[in-house]
C-alpha cells in the first residue's frame, strides 16, 4: 500500500481521522520538500565552489604525491563526508533499537 493510502480510506474512516491523516501527510510532504530544497542548495553551492577552483594542487595521497585538479580533491572530500555521515546515522539508529 502506498504512503498516501487507499481511495477507500475516506469512505471507511470518520471525518476527524481523515483530517488528521491529511494533516500528518501534509507535514511529511513539507518536511520532505524542505529536505529536498536544502539538499539542492547545498549541492549547488558545492558545485559552484568546485567549478571555481579548477587549478591543479599538490596533494599528498596515502601512497603517493602528485598534482591533482582541486575539483577532484573537493569532490572526493565531499563524497567521503557523505559516507561518514551515513555510517554515523546508521550506527545511531542501530543503537536506539
């Protein structure tokens, strides 16, 4: 069954519960829309920052040193940050259970 519910919900539920379900659904939709907008803004800012910084930089990687475009360093740092964030959130959720 979808998150929106079935078409028969309005026929079988009382008016108060239907309004409550709609209110709850609207809150969830607003929160999801807000998260999507925030993610788009952060992504756009990171993209602009990366594109502005196209020059090559000397990077000391774990096993080697070399010239690397700064955009690659920024993108790699962003991806690693997202991975660490997701792992921490997953660990916190497991701990709550």
